[in-house]
C-alpha cells in the first residue's frame, strides 16, 4: 500500500449485514482498497495499519462502534491528523453519519469519494478518542440495548424511553465534576442519573448537532430523580430543554469526573469501560472528516 492511497474498512455484520458486497464493489470502483473485519478488534488493527502504511484516506463502512474502533487505531498510530476519514453508514443508528449529513450507503460512498472536508474536534476520554459522545450512568448500559429506530430518532437519549426497567433499578451516581467552561471554571457535586458529554451531539434545545469545530464539549448533567419522573420527562423530550429543572448544561474544554471511589460505567461511542475517575478533553480540529452538503459547521 503506497503513501497517498485510499482504504475502506468494512464491517460486514453491521446493521442488517447485507451491505458488504455492494459497498466493496462501489468503493473499489472509486480507487479504495477494501479490508473486511472478521471479528472484534479487527477494525482497531486496520486503523493502526492504515496509519503505519501512510494511507491518506480511510472510509469506514459500519456503525458508530466500528468508526470508533478505526478512530482508536488511527489514534494509536499517531495518524489522526494525517488522514481524511469518511463514513459509509451501515450500522443500526449511524449517529455520526446523520450528524455530518450522510444519509445512506450510496450517499456515503459518494461523500467518501468527493465530499467536502472539514477539520473537526476529537473528544478524548482517558486517552481514548471519540467523535459522538461519552456518557455515564443509566444510559451507559441501556443505550446499548435500545432499538435501532429509537436510537435513530433520539440518539444517545433513547435509553430514557426504552430503559424503564433499568431506571427502576438504577441507584444513581455520586459524582463530583470540575470543568473548564467557556465562561470560566465550573464545579458540580451530587447525585446524578446520568452525565452526557457530546462532541458531535448536543443535549440542549431538543438535541441535535453540536458544533464539532469550536473546541468545546456539550455537557449535560441530569440530577437524580424518581424513575417515573425520569421516563415521563424523556417521553416529553423535556430533558433536552435548557430550562428543565434538575438538568445542568455547560460547554467546556476539559471535564474531570470523580466517582468518589466507586467505578462508573462510561459509554464512549458505544464502547463500555469502568472508571473511578475520568478526564475528558478536546483535541481541537484534529481530524479531517468528509461531510455531506447538509452538515452545519456552526449549528445554532
């Protein structure tokens, strides 16, 4: 593989698992070499190899989890700022693709070939990169099991609708949070149902796209509340409004989370990990990403 080459990494079992041959044929016709994952960890290794080989264009065909694996591999190879990444959506929810204006498989192939390139922020949690979000608390487990339809409609907050049983059993989190916000230092301490940190997704004004080019994370802290109220709030979408009681919003460059000695489960673009403490920061405009025509560089 020569420097300047293009590579497409395909997860053949993402989504309905019927896309691989079609996508591989289209991508090869556009000059992409194609590699197909066979199991867990393959996409990470392919990302590392792409970096080591000096590949300049990497397209990822899969869902948000596959994209994150490739991102981790590129990060491990210290190649994030030397590659142009593109997304061919084939997962269940495809949150990143929807955020950057890529509508379906064929559109993703077209964007990977000739789409506009934007330099976007990359979130970093405990040294691991993410593009969409890093979440803790009730959603970290429930969002993984949430149906694809609801994930597509509500993104990482879909857990609040499907997670009734989880909500009834969830004990909450005892957290202390410190952040360097856009308006100065920020601190919060108390019982939380969840903590939502978005890079490509925001959790205010009914959600949607965050500004991926501003060097800031969109943070929402949902205070502990009775399970019945939690589900009712979710169904009414009120957790996404700025004036909702019990929800604190801040935009920050750096966020430090302390679980007071108890392990907290975090979901970083769907990848689960436990941490007693976690530092989340932004690598500002580190990654070149191909986007669709509906992508908003400065969403309001």
